[in-house]
């Protein structure tokens, strides 16, 4: 099956700033593809290029078999878009919003009247058809925006941060909706800052930084390939001393020297000194990273770290399996990007 | 313009307007009525005749053009700006098969349609008050209203495209709209102006609209119809094209 969206060597510059820098991406039909990246990584610009709203400085976009931007209007007829900010029409009711949006796709009132009940059902807004947009909650608006993206029964749905600003209940409802769409064989392309969301929903993930795809794979592959399987987060009184090498349990293996963490600064610890994991009693950690008052130990053998921590009652810790967020932070660093 | 892709955009605005049609139409009438009654009777009481006709008759054509200009301007400034900048309605539409050109043509024709309605409302008042000489000739005012609406809607879209916020519109009103109201022959014949100012007034689009409308109300066929019509269309198209280019730079970059 041909790829619903294929980006090749895509480049977009604004003055001297290269926002998208030779980006390659190929979606597989019927799957959910996540685009992750820090703020300013080029995600939204990539989506705008993919929709043919802006022209690339170099590279090609083929959307649903159509070459963009020349054939953008034809291609967009089969795409649904959920924008980052809700832009529902506040002058209309829920039903009218869907009906009017259908008009932009050339769908007649009659056709839309046929489609609206199913769309309202999908959005969980069946009882709200005559409600004004201003009376809807944030979650309802988001669901309506998703339903609106489906008025043309698209093959590809592009979602720019679909759950930002929603409470967990609302977020779960959106997730259910997206899963149902995948069940119907639609291809999804979504950007998100929630790694949990990406891990749950996406079959494939591309991590973007500085306008380029830096890694790509399924969530599981990324976690297996790019990070130690366990994380011990350590915090509390005495962390500095422990990290600096307070002699610990007798008989513990001699710590080996570790490479210092990537050198990207921890955010706002205000001391400027605590970012270097020393190599003494923390030697059981495969790799350590200090962020503010917390030390992250990425390790293959968490038992030893945990055992050692037992001798330090002042220290508290959380032992958990590594997740996509750990991969993301490792690959893109802990610096703020705003 | 060649295709009808703009129509859903026009229709969207029409459906919103329909919800508030009555207050909107009354609003369209209130302002010009006050001008006509206040100035017509107030000044008219002192002047009696201007260019050989009662002042209220003279004023009617000016008020008509001025109202059409206002209606087109307000729609493309405040209302279009809300849709573009605040509600992001245009961005929502751009994610569909429609293009920015479709959106702006729809907005342009919508604003012209709305100003046509407000012009028709004034014509109704003119008929009711009997402020015309030849009824058949008043029907020729309709194309004049359309041209005037297209002219000021196009110009409005140009201003809208470069406005950072609502406050910016005040410059346009102070520097472009008010001078036209005061110099464009709305309240007095342009011949009353010193020659250098009359020459300047000839460059204002509203002057050309008034030059078409006033003779029609006074029962005469206007002179240089083609020239006046061309000037109005030229301003409108230039405004529209500039607006399209600048809005593209603003939204699609």
C-alpha cells in the first residue's frame, strides 16, 4: 500500500533559522505515527508543510499520492486536521459547526444531515447538538474538533497536540476515539508532549530535534535500543554526600569510573555544581543524571542500587521501568527550549 | 473568482448574520437616519437650497455612499479581523480544500453583499421620504452601491491584513475614512473646496461614488460613469490583491 504521507529531505528556513532541516518521514497506512520533539523542534512547521499550507525551501511532500504544494487542495479533501488551538466557530451551535465545516469540503446540507448523528455519537456529544460552543467544556470542544476533522471521512487524520490542556478523563475519551479511528483503518499522525500518550497510542514514533528526525521506531524499540531498562530516581537529604562518595556498604564492588552525563545542564538547580554525577557510591548506576534535587540512575541492575540505598535512610527513591520520556530526555536533553 | 469555492465562506458569514439580521439592519439604518434627520433638518433649515435642491435631497446621496462605505469597512476590519485573528476561523478553513484566495474572495463578496443590504435600507428611506426626483433612476443606484461596496471591502481587507490589533484600525479611520467623509462631497458640493483641495478630493474613492449617486437621485444621468466606476473597481481590486498577498505572509508562513 502506498504511504499516506511521504516527506523527503524537507527543509524550511525563516531568514537564517533552519526550522526543518532535511527531514525524512514516511507514514504507514492504517497506523498511528507520533511526532515527538521539544518546543521549537519543528513539529508544527512539519505538519503545515505536510498539508501544503506553506511551501518548502527544499525537499518533497507527497500527501495521499498527491505532490504538494501544487495538488494540496485535492489531497486535503481526504485529510482531517485537529489543530493545536481549538478554532471552532463560536457563532454556531455544535451541529452547525459540523454542517458548515462540511460545506468547505463540498458536502451538501443533506449529506451532512446524514453524517452528523454518527459524528456527534463519536464525540460523545449526542445530547449537545444545539448547544453553543461557548457553553462546552474544554474536553467537549476538543472532541467536537476531532469530530469536525472527520466530516469528510478522511484517510489521514493529522492531530497537533490533541490532548494538551485536558483533564485525564477527557484525555482518555480522546484516546478511545483515536483507537476507534485506527480500528476503522485510518492513518493518524499526531504530535504530543505527553510521552505516555505516544507510548499508548503510537505504532511508530519519530523524535524530532532541530528540524531533523533523530530516531525512529516503535515505542518498545526505542526504549530497548536507547535506554537502560530500569530507572531509580533518588532524592532527599544526604543526596549530595552520597553522590560525592560517602563510603558505603562494605564489600560493595569497587565503583568504576563513569562518563559524566551528557553535559546538558539540569534545569534550575541554582547551584550550578550538582550536575556531575561522581563515580563513587553511585557506581552501580549504569548512567547518572542530576536534575535539580533528583538523581536519575539509569541501570541494568537496579537491585544493587536499591540495596545500597537501604543503608541510607535519609535518601528516598523511586524504582521504575524506563519509559519513552526517559528516551526522549536522553535524546533531546533536559534544557528548556522555550 | 472563476470557481465557486468562495461560496461556503460567504455562506458561513451569511448564516451568522442571519442570526442577528434584525438588530444588524436597524443598526445599519440608525446612523444614516440620524445624519439625514439631524443635518438635513438642522443644516437644511439654515441652507434651504444647495445646488438648487433642498439640502435633505442633496444630503441623501452622500449619506447613502457614506453608509455603504462604513458597512463594508466595518465588516472587513473588525468582523474579518475577529475571524482571522481571534477566532482563527480562517485557519480552520485553510485546513480544508479551500485556499486563502477562496477565503478572501468569500470575505470580499460577503462584505460587499452586507454593504449592499445597508445601501438598500437607505434607498428604502429615500423612497419613503421622497428624496428623489425620478424613481426609475434610483434603481440605477444598486450597481453604484455594489461598486462602492467592492471598493471599500477590498481596501478594508488590505488594512485588515497588516493590522496587529483592533487599535490599528483607528489610524485607518482617522487617516482614510474621515477625510473621505469630510472631503468626498457627502455634505457639500466639492466645488465649495479651494482648487488644490478639490484636486486631492478627486483621488478619494468616495468622491467617485458620490459623483455617481448624487445625479441619479437628482434625476440626472451622471457624467463620466466609466471613469468613476473604474476608479472604484481599481481601488477595490488593488486593496483585495494587496490584502491577499499580505494575509498570505501573515497566515501561511
